């Protein structure tokens, strides 16, 4: 498969990142397998780079680490710190470096804003020491957007990771604009709402806008809906299925929907 994924610039520094990344919660919380290896190969061959993990995701860091060990440089590795206290934070991040089999993590994020003021101080030092390249903050819930906004006002934060989908559009109310104004890159998590959106839409025919956009699946449509927002740097759907991975990658190619087409997708996804 040879497709050309759209890329967007990370505002701080201007590095280009492919718009489709890979989430690993649940999907990679298992032993390394032929199937997961195929997911990663499909992702890489399709132009993907960013893999998002966390110490919260069970075996995910270790499995990703072992599957990419011989080709670490091919990927943009993102993980998180998810604990309280400076000492515990350091110790957990060292453990993540070990599990991911890497000396340097591309993006270290504060998971669900847990003890974020303390960890931000540590991450600044780690960035100066060259252990991490970018600093991020994340959350899974729109109810966190007030505090997430406070966090991205800190100049040390390069990335914000937040939930946004054709069904849950709270991010449009301000935080996307705030991130853009402050030069903070945006990673969108839960694009399929843990798969629930796709399970609900499975039996439903694709709306006519799908043909206009050259989309063959709901997965593509839901991702294109998100990627059409210029503030979004990349989206990180999770899958443990190489066929699904191919569908996901198609969303990062071709034309993106205009405002009318986005509203048609949102209406069809809600209906
Ligand atoms: N606070 C945080 O930092 C935070 C919070 C939430 C999520 N995240 C990150 O965001 C990532 C994505 O969120 P998520 O894992 O909650 O859910 P998601 O990406 O919204 O949905 C994943 C589900 O969709 C299914 N799926 C994927 N592609 C499909 C396709 N083409 N057709 C049918 N089903 C498909 C997957 O099943 P299959 O395996 O069968 O494809 C899986 O069950 C996470 O993995 C994690 O890395 C971070």
C-alpha cells in the first residue's frame, strides 16, 4: 500500500507530523503478536509516525517498545506520566524509557493533568537535558477543558491532547482556538468514543457526503470530520486490526470536508 498522508506542522519548531497517529490503550495492552506487528507495519508503510502510549495502558509501552526496537527512528514516540509527586514521576518515566527501549521520548505528556504543576517543572528539566523533545498535557473528558486551558497557557506546553468527535464537539467552544492562538499542537483522542460511535453506526448506510469525499467507511468520515479543523495537528484512533488500520489511514488522504460537509457528517453520526 502506498498512500500519501497529509502532514501538519507542529507549531513550536515547525516539524511536520502525519495527521494520522496511533492510540494504544486496550488495543496494545497485550503480548506482542503477528497481528499487532502487522498493524504497525501497515501504519508505517501508510506514512504514520506518532504512537501514543501511557504507563496507564498495561502492557502497551512494553509491547510497543519490543515491536519497534529495531526501527525506533521510524516513529514519533509519545507517552505519559501518570502519578503524583516529583520522585514518583521521575521513577515512572525512567520505567517508561526502559519499557519503550529508548533513550529519548519524542513527546512526554502529563496524563489526565495528574499533579501537572509538579510534573511540568520536571519535564522542563528533562527537555533541557535532551531526554524528551516536546512537553504535553492530556485529558479524556470535556469537563476538564477549563483546567486544560490553564495548563496550555504555560509556555512550556507544546502539545495538548483532548477528546473531540463528530458526536462530542465541546472542543469547538474555545479550547481549539486557544491552542492555535498559543502555538500549541493538538492531538485528538477518542475519535470513535472507544469504538462506541462506530458500533452504533455500523448498520447505518453511509450518507451521500461520503461519495463526495471518496470515503468508503464511517471510520474515514469520522476522522475527516476532525481533521478538517485546521487547529488539529493529528488524531490518534486505536486499533489492533490491520484492516481497520488501512481504513483509518485513508482518512488522512484526499480532500477534507468543508463546513457544509462537516455538518452533514455530524448530523448523520448523531441521527
Ligand atoms: N487521557 C488521555 O491521555 C487519553 C484518554 C483517552 C484516549 N487516549 C488515547 O487516544 C487513543 C484513542 O482513543 P480510544 O482508544 O479510547 O478509542 P477510539 O480510538 O475512539 O476507538 C478505538 C476502538 O475503535 C475500534 N476501531 C478502530 N478502527 C476501526 C474501524 N476502522 N472499524 C471498526 N472499528 C474500529 C477499535 O477496535 P479494533 O481494535 O477492533 O479496530 C477500538 O475498539 C487511545 O488508545 C489512547 O492512546 C488518551
